[in-house]
């Protein structure tokens, strides 16, 4: 929108770099161009402002395919006014000299014209193809047809409108139909997921089986080693017992030999002692044979006295002493 400043009996307009301004005074062109500034009288001026920048026009309309299915087309048309002088003559771009606002809505007229032309070509294209093709290949086909139709349209050329580009975002059916079309694909995806799950489970089972077989093989090997260890321990124990028995037998033989030698020596010693005692007794008896009986009696008494218990006090009766003295003093 142009910037207009008020002065007494005059106005000053300052245009934007993206706006084409045309000033008519008395039916003649006084000023025209983009980004211009000038003074004018509001009572005698007719000013038009035409935007020359690129503009986006979103569109959303419904169409019917060859198999009588309703689809929604979402597209965007980028356009600009390539010949603003021509557009100012064909459309009402006049602005209020006091406020700088458009007196009408010229851009709405341009949008309606572009929408009608684009919708006409899109409907024509979609009416010749079925629903599945419209969903898969429809956006590219509709874009090409709409772009070709807008470029060759005489109304746009006569108005000075230039189409920069056309984009078709989507061609979508109704929600129920779209869900029905998505069902086979979802089923295939689910089948792929189930197959992947089954394969993963089968692989897991195979791995578990391999692990179990490995563990079983390890247990068998450990059992075999344990059996060999037990056999080796038994052999070692038997060998140890045999060695201990042989050692005990040798020790028993040595002990028996020692006992035999000790018994023989003891017997020899006893025989020597007995012979010595016999000789001593024989000599003693030979000595006693010629001894006096009284002396023998005294020796016997002494021997008996040696073996008697200890006597603390001894009382001798007088008659015993008398008898003993009589015997000692009597004849032999």
C-alpha cells in the first residue's frame, strides 16, 4: 500500500519498490513506475497501484475420478503481474487518494480467475483417470496440466498475469476410501512384520538349541574328565595302599626279626643268669653243708627277719630266754 501524506490542497505519494503506481491527470499519464514518489492534487488525480511481487495462491477443491470417486486436490499457484500497465487498464487497481487503500479487491479477482482456470484443468485431468492412478500419479499429471493451461490461457495474458509455478501437494480421497485403500498395504506391512518376528523367533530358537547342545557337549566332556579323574584317583589310592601294605609288611618283618633277636638275647641272658645263680647256690649250699647247725639256724632267722614286717617293740618272755641260753650252753 502506498504511503500518502496530506498537505493543504496537495498530497504526496511514496510508492514501494514492489508496487507499480500509475497517476492519471485529465485522462493522461502524469506519473507511472515502481517505487516512485510525486505530488498530486486529490481532486484531479486518478491513481492505480499494482503489486508486481510474487504471490502465493493456495487452492483446495474437490474433483471426481473416472471411477466416480471424490478426491480433494490441494495445490499452490505462484504468480505475479508481469504487465502492470495492462493489468491497471483491465482491472480496478484504483486507490483512494486520501488513504492509499484500494477502492475494490483486484487481487481477489485475480485469485478467483486463477482458481477457476486451475480447477477446470485439474477436473478435466482427474475425470480421465481412476482413483488409484489419481492418488499415485495424479499430483504430477495435474500439476503439468494446470501449469500448461495457465500458461496458455488468453484471459491471463490479456490481464497481464504471469504464472511462475504450480505445485500440487496432494490428491487425497475421502477418509473411508483412503482407509480402505490403505488396508492391503497395512496387511502386507503386518505380514512382513509377522514374518520378521517369526524369523527372529526361529533364529532365537536355533541359537538356544545350539547353546543347549554346546552346554550338553561341555557336560559330557566334563563327565568324561571326571571319570578319568576318579579312575586316576582310584589307581593312586590302590597304589598308595599297596605301598603302605608293603611298607607295613617290611616293618612287621623287621619288628619280628628284632623281637626274635631280642628274645634270643633275653633267653641267652636268662640262661647265663640262671647258670650263675645255680653256681652261686651250689657254692652256697657247699658252704652251708659243712657249717654248724646253729649258724645255719641263725642265718635262717636272719633271712626270715629280713622278710618279716618292721617290728616296733619286741617283748621276750623270761622262759624263752632261759630255754635259748640252755640250748646255747648245752652240749652239741
